[in-house]
């Protein structure tokens, strides 16, 4: 089981503020992912990373940005939060081989509310 | 276009009986399928997976069945326990470039186990 951490768990913030959601994993996984989930809906991939200095946008368009300077760290940033950004943000990681599929393990999530 | 569908938003089962959760997919390129369990305000927890080369995978009380011709998979939980009450997500992926695996999730089924 992967150890993957997200902070903060809950965040209530005003419109226009810049925020960074933190995600760290201690398993040395190469691949990391950010998903967004609204209540009662499926998870949507918004960003992923193959490894250090590689990031890609996911299937759901997002105004957020990500960086991957260290293997264990994959923060997500919103430059100017808006009420439409209110959602749960879930970070995941996987070992990531190129031969066989592997399992993604999730952090506890950050529940973001923008007023 | 929903590539992974869980048509039952909720399911109620008596404790000790079998719970059967269903999932359908449309993309024939999917080759790896996973089930996750999610409690409110927490991240999804990996339960069990199956590769497209198999039609059954068992782990304790959990069994996943895959019917590729029907593009259908199901999760069986037997016997069902009160602690199994949660939202269950089906997810599918296709091994792509550089081992990138973008999980596509269903909308989830809320399982309630009644004592």
C-alpha cells in the first residue's frame, strides 16, 4: 500500500486568492496524478506526470497548473481561485512500468471551497 | 461520452448476503480494470483489479468477473459486512505511451449493508 499525503484536507478561501494543494508520496513512484471529483460524480483526470520535470494535462480541462521538481512531490496551484473551482482534489501515484499495467494509489484528498 | 458506466447509483443489501456491483465499458482498448472503495471525505482505496487476459480474480471476500465480449465487469462481495457500506468506483485503463495509464472512472455505486 502506498503512503501518499495531501494537505490541507479542507480549505475554504475567498475568490481571487492563489492556492497550492500539496501532494507527497514516500514510495518512490514515478507516476503521479491529480483528479477532480464533484459530489456524486466520477473522478476526472486533470494532470499527470511520468517523472521529474514531466507533466501533462489530463482529459478534463483545468485552470490549475502542476510541477514535478522532485519525485516525491507533485503540487497543484490555482493562481486565482473562483467558486467554479470548488471540488474535491485527489492525488494518486503508481510505480509506472511501461510493460504491465499497475495500480494507482490515492491520497485522502483536499476538499476545496471557494466563496 | 461516458466510456465507463455504473448504471446503479445505489444498492442496498442485507448483511451476510452477496453484493453484486456492475460496470459496463465501451472502449475495447481498455486492458486493465480496477475497483475502488471510497468513504466520504476520503480518497479511494484500491480493492481489486483484473487484467483483460483473465476472466476472474479473487481476493478474500472480493471477486471480480470480466466478460470481454459483453464489455462488462462485476464485483462480488460475499458475505457482505456493515463496513462494506461505501461508494464503489469501477475504473478502466489502456496501457499507452511510456506506460502512461489514464484511469477512466464510472460514476460510482453507493452500497449500503443493512444489519
